[in-house]
């Protein structure tokens, strides 16, 4: 049997709010499809999200937080190639909503944001089991023993911040979903080729 041609499409949204459709395909597929106008048809899921709800996380130890179950923060140990960090974990028997965590230096007002589940490491073995009674997610903030002011170091947090900080979580739940079909006719693919800028 021959190999099935590869074609992948994804709908995205820019920071300015405009939507776009990215279509990636093998050269052979493009060579054939770019000879004339084509019809692009597909489906995508639209999710309606509720507004963000803010929760305080700064109490010491594990704290019961609405929407998030039991949450807690701990400082991780230094490793061979990097310093420790602040790990925020939430566990709940319910499905955890989309959550962003904000760490604020209460003296300077400077803040850092992280997404729950955004720092998960890739592993080749299962990280969840069907027998687990809880859903677990975490955010991680990297600490630094020096004052990080260089380019590309905005994500590093001075360790001194842990002497005066505030943690907050904002949750956003899906309140509705719908599958929507689209059909774009008469598309000349050669007009929309992304050129390699290297």
C-alpha cells in the first residue's frame, strides 16, 4: 500500500485578534493542489469560555481553593545545572479548569505569570492512571540567586522575592462547545505560500 499524503490544518488567532488558517502539506501534495483553485473544507471546535475568576494562593501549606481543589506551593531543590524554583501544585477530583498563576513581588510590584500544566516535562511513560482519584496540575517559576536583568532573562525570579511575594490563580472554565464547519472556495494556494526566511 502507498503512503497517505500528509496534510495538516490549524486555525489560530493573532495577538491583534484576527484569525488565520495555516495549512501544511507535503511538497508532492502542494505541487498537485497548486495547479488551480482548490476548495478547503473542514471542521473546528469553538469553545465559549467564562470570564476569569481570581483566587488567592498565598496562605502557607495546602489550601482549599474554589475550582482548583487543594493547592500548595513549595521551593524545589537545586539541581546540577540549574537553581531551585517555586512549584505550585493543585489537585482535585474534578477536572481542572484553564488556570494561570501570577507571582507578584509585593515590594516592587513586579510580577511573573505561568500556566498550570505549562511546565510539564515530556516523558515516555504514562503520567496519569485510570485508578487515580485526583487530577493534578502544576506551574513552575525558576529562581535565580542573582538579579536577572539581561535580555531573555525576564522569566527568572530573584530568590529574594520569596521573602515578600503574593500568589494568585485565575481560572477560566468552558461553558459551551460547538463544532463548526467551513468551506473556502476558489483558493489559489500559490498566493499564500510561507517563504523560508533563513
